[in-house]
C-alpha cells in the first residue's frame, strides 16, 4: 500500500509556536542545592529580587500553614490532609504567575497555592474538616474547588480557558496535577483539546516521584513528563521544582506565552513529596529514609533564604519578623478550626439541582420526617 501525502497542507514544523517552548535537555535551574546561582546560561528572564522576596514570604507562610494543617489532623479537626511540604516553590510560583482575573484549578494537595491567592485558610480546610461543598467561593477567588479525582480538573480548566478565549477575554487558566495523573485518560483528552483549539491554559505537573506508592518508573517510559506535550504540539518545559527562582521564571514565561495566543503549555516541575501521601499513608512501606534525606538537602525554602541573605534582602531581624507573622497566622487558623459549625441536613438536597427532581423531593421529605420524629422523641 502506498500513501501519498500532500505536503503543502502540512505546516513547516519550525513555524509552529510550540517550537519556541521545547523542553530543556536538563531541568531549568537557577539556584543549586546550596542556594548559589548556577553559571549555566539563563533560559528565561530571572525574576526581580522584589518578587523573590515576596515569594519567600509566601513560602514561609505556606509551610507554616501546611505544618499546622498536619497537626490539625492529629487533633481530630481534619479527617485527612495531604501535605505539600517540599513543594512550596511549585505552588507559590504558580499562584504568583497569574493575574487576578485568571483561573486556578487545584488538586487536593494544592492548599498552599490557594492560600497564596489570598483565600482564608479556614475556608480552604473546611472541606477536609467535613463541612459541605468547597468552603470558599470559587467565583470570587477564580479558583475551582480542590479536586480529588485524578486529572478531571484538567478538562475543566481547558473548558474555562477556551470559553474565556471565545469571549475575547484576556484570561488564562492554570491547572495542577501530579505525575500519576498523567497516566489518566482525562489528562490526554485535556491536552489534545487544548492543543487543537489553542486554549490558553498552563498545565503544571508536580512530579513528586510517586503516585501514592507507585514510583515514576512504573508510570511512564517517556524521557520526561514534559515531553508528553511535544506529542500534542504544545509548549513544553521541565524545571527544578525545588528551585524557587527557576520555578517563578518558568511559570511567568509560561503564563506570558499562553496569554499571547500561542496555545497551551505543559510544565513539569521535578520535586518530591517529603511527607506521606496523606496522614493515612505509611510511606516507609515503599521508600527508604535515605531517599527522603537526600531531598531534604534540596529544600526550596532553604535555597531561597540562602540566596536572599547573600544578596542582602533578608537578615535575622526580617526573618524573625516573618516567622512571627507565620506563627500568628497559624494561631488564627487554629482558632478558626476550633469553632464548631452547625450543619443543616437539608443542604444535602438544597444545592443538588436548580430545580429539584421528584425523587430528590421525596428523599428530602423522608429526611425531614425522620428528623422531626427524632426531635419529638428527644
């Protein structure tokens, strides 16, 4: 069988926009593990020191928030909590790269990113405390509810981004996912649709090494997860996710790239999940402490602190003041989470459909009758 292809219909590869955003051979890095600037040629503009100071503040507040949330699970105030310790640079850089009107689509592990967008930490954690729905107002904060199913939020982000593009708005969407989510069908559907219709969306893959207990080597044979974007013809990049300077540089450039109408971008951030998958997980069953210790030596907060101190933008006094601010925020969070909230059982039915179905009305009536009978008995 011989197939003839009219090559005049095929756009020359070098003319395609994604060629301007091919993944680097090695993950983009500005700071080494010791917090020193590397001598390698910069691939993207380095963020200003003022923005890096802001990022450091957000990271300090974010880590203290994460520590407090972890403690709240031990106190029974949260049913479960997935820590993002060690991934602060990824989440803070992503949040800082967005404009106020842009949309964010987080996973269950991206609470620190939501806090960086200015959402009340008590509202962020209320869902994990068992309160109804999301806890915060998605429309007000332009942040979708935290997503537990893997990769479904990528489709939502793509749809919103494309819809905003069709309306002629200067709005982009940023969707988080983990390495495990790149094996889901929704991941591929989202990338394909976004590529074909040039939806202005940034896909940030936080490759923290494990899909719960499954290591990356058992998930994908691709040279990097960023290279998966090349197959869809979209902008692709890989970055040291524990290097705050590199993360902010790459995320700023990715947001600028998609906002300019070049279509979507996928960014793979190489990072590590220091704590277990959640407080209900025993990570010692599938990884050893030596591996964790190795990644602790690449701590993103310590790297940025070392850089800022060397540049004279951080000293003991300012570091102490920031630590005190973080402690005060943690105290406010504890107080807020210690307030018991009265739940209305009818909320189970009130917010399901705009116009309740006959079956839903029947279930609501049954619940009301049972609650009334119980009240009379008491």
